[in-house]
């Protein structure tokens, strides 16, 4: 069984790259109008209709402790679940809030202003259940925010479970995904996520798209969203504990010059302070317009590697090198998608020129990168799927095969032919 799996892998050799020559500091460009608007509207899309409900209430209260001032408005759309948290009257529907400062520490009560939202059919006083996995919900949320809270910069934070690229196996909490919604037994794939952002922003780019989810920073997702925002940030690994410290992030932003640089630095620095003692913790930010160059270099590197495989022995050598020498990102609970670091992939198995091309593309794309163990960390890329502890799935997910006819295939699957089987 293991030999059969190893022999199958060459079709799949197209992933990972993690250059060691990352940019120092946070020198990034900033665009946007200044017509007397607030500097930032930060949108929290809190898909907590699952086992993260209590964490959502904790993070909500962290936002209320922050002093954001007049230049920053925080809007949160939160969908709660049944059976995990009984605070605040134990409501389980979907509600929209404008975050209001409340200085009470270690509390659970939500003190913020509840809003009406015609775009989503939400009332400030009645119960309405929305499906957070439905792209129309995210699109309507963004449309409402642009109309009601115009700003120089918009940031969208996707909060909840995350699997990165995956857009199948719906309904399983063990298979974490963007906007997991237990009530509808569904989640949002990255192609649908892109469409929702494009529709909701009506051609305007977000300044920042951030993932307070596991496996948010993978190459497949970054490529899918490369036209939706200026910058993307989060972790390519598991998120420790309960995610971001929103009090810290928002307070740091409020004391800054309100540029995109400041948002990136606030989030990155806070994450590093919070999780410095977690060996697997890491955090990165990329400039999305430059992601296509990373994909091209990675695809070329992967194709050259696959072309070099002539027999099972060579296949086993490459497999062993990738599994034993590359930085990886996965969940210790199974089943799990197994990601390799893009830069490490090229370093370990790429030829000299291929590694150089990937490393150069990454160094021009990565704005900041931090890891608790001090090792380079960039973006993850899917390598295999563990269907049980130590057992690799013998076939690739249909959504990760170029000619599978699966309607959920992403832009990465359609374009990265050097890596994606088909």
C-alpha cells in the first residue's frame, strides 16, 4: 500500500516554497481615497455556528475592550450555534453589530450596538438565521459595509474554522473549512469566497484580507484571491488557543498612522507576542498582486522535478526528502490535509535554478514572516491527505485534479499544471 501511494505522488509533485530571504520590516504601498472618510472599516465575518461559539464570544468581548477612536469602525456579523455557549440570552441566530467600547474586563456580555441590514434582511430586534457558508451572505455584508461605513481602507477578517483550499466533504466539523455552518451542514470554498468578495466590493479591492482560521495562508487560496485585496495575512498552520487577541490588534492600529503597513504590523506583532511559546506557531503576510509570479515559479519547479522521476526508487527518494526535510503544516487529529511549505519544497527537491526562481518570487511577495521556532515560513501547499493516522489517501480529492470536471476546482488547480495532476 505504501509503495503504491509513493508511486502515485509524482503526479502530484507541485507544491511548496519558502524562501529564506524575506523582506525585513513592513515597507508596503498604500492606496485609497481620503475624502474625510474614516481611515478603516474592519469587517469580522464570524462563522461561529459550530463548536467555536464560546471562542467567538470571547473574541467579541476583546474587540469591545479596544479603544479604536473615530478613525476605525469595527463591524461584526456573528452567527451562533446551539449547545456550546449559553451567555447573552443564548440566542442562536445571526446578528450584526457595530462594536462599541466596553471597559469591563473578563466579561461575557455583548454591549455593542445591534444593526439592521436590508441587504441581508436582518433586523435589530428580530431573529434571523443566515447561512454563513452562502456566498450571498458575505456579499451582502460587504455591500452593506461599503454603503453604510465608507472608509479609506477596508479589511475583511474571516473568522472560524479553516482548511485552506478545500471545497468538498461538506458538513463535517472535523474537516475544517472557511465559514463552516453547522445549521446548514455546509461551508464556503475559495472559489465561492472570491466571487462573494468581488460581488460585495463591486470592483474595489480590500486593503487587507485576513484569516483568523487554521491553514489560511496557503498558495492555492492566495492565488484565488490575488485580485480581491492588496494584502493577505494569517497563519499557514494551526491557530493556537482561541486565535487573535483583538484588543491588542485594534489598540495597536488606533495608535498608528492608519496605513496598511500599520494594520499588518499590528496583527503580526500581536500574534508573535501571543504565541511565542508555541513551537508550531507562525504568521505571514503576502502582497497578493505578486502571487502569480510565485505560482509560475513553483509550477516550473514542480514540472522539472516530475520530469526527473523515471522509476519508483527516484519517487521514493523524493517522497522521503519532502516528508523528512520540509516544514509541514497539518492537524494532529485525523483526517487532515497535509501541507508542505512552498519555499522548503523548492529548497529540498528543486534544482539550483528552480530553487532560485521560487526563492526570488517569494522574497518579492512576502511582506513579513514570523515563526516561533525561528525557521523560515511562507505559504503552505497541499501535498497529500491523511485519511487516518499514518494512512495516506490513495487518490487526490477530485477538486484538486485538473480534468476531474469537478465544478469546485480553483484557479490554482486550473493554472498550476506543473504541480496539479490531471
